[in-house]
C-alpha cells in the first residue's frame, strides 16, 4: 500500500497564513502538516508516497529532502495547479498501481484516524465523521443501502445517513481503474474546475465503497484562518 497526497493547490483563502507557501507547509505546533502526514504514514506501515505538487513546488521538495520521515517519496507535477483538484488526481492516474490511500494535504488529524482506514475490513473505504452535520462547506460521505453513494457538498435527495468526509480514500489496486474511468468521464468534458470528489460519482456506482466512522477522534480540515486557530486550540492538544 502507498499514499497519493494531493498538494498542488494555491490555498488562496489562507494567503495571510501561508505566506506564499503551499498549504501543506503550514505549521501547527511547530511541525508542518506535510511532516505530520509522513510521520503518520510511517507509523501505520505505509512506506511510499507519491506527492502531487504544483504551486511553489520547490518548497515542498526542499521540505521532503530535509526530512522524509523514512518514507520513499516520488513527486508528480500538476502544471495546471490553478484548476480544480480533479486535475491533480488525473496527473496521479499512472501511479494508481497498488492499494492506495488518496489524501488531501490540508488535514490535521489524530494518527488513529489513518490507522482505522488502513486497517479497515473494507478493501475500498472512506472515513466519515458521523458527528458532523452539513452546514455549508463540508464535503459529506453519503450512505445508502450500506454503501457510499457520494462524496460531495451537494447532497442527493435520498440517502440513509451522512457525515463529513475526512479527505482520505482507500482503494484496492484491482479497483483503481474504476477511479481513472470515473475521472475520465469529466476530463473528456474538460470539466477542469471540478473537485475530484464530485468526479468520483461513477466510481461509487461501479464499486462498493464502505466507510469507517471516526466521530470523537480529533481532526480538522484547514481551509480558512479560523481553521488554523481551531487546529491549534482544539485539535493539537488532543493529538
């Protein structure tokens, strides 16, 4: 198993905090998000990572050169990093050749969250915080009939229950072609401003994806200034 970390974006909403650095290099408690990712991956037995870079990629490369935490890292370049995240996952399609954890690069999380996904009995799985209800920006894991039917900010009319997605997806090697085919549906339409989550709609139809509940474990996605403050105040002390 390996990780694919999507770290190409600009993170404009955090401009005053990033100081013109990639968002994954924001430091929480004296360590960057990226460094925390690499440490956590090693702790749960994942020794390889493909990192999709773009904006200020030289800073990410330098950070990994300084300390990769024992992870064997390969870099993939998204030259069109100003587009939606579908473009980054599309760049990574050639390396979806093993069991893989696809990871957004902007989450501060307890290591147990990642361990729960890696050790899930489901060969394909998402993490879901069932304690969170959608109020606006949350990307939700939507369940119907015992399987994930969507990972989206736009809720369908009918479903059984839902919770916020953490931003990590486990896919077994045999099913990664379905990821690529689902993305290609939208790439062929040149829908480059999409987020990759919405481009997985066909994948969720074709492949049974389970979920692991992580409500109660500390984590936060970092999109806004207030998220950084909450990460330092509420999440960091519990890690």
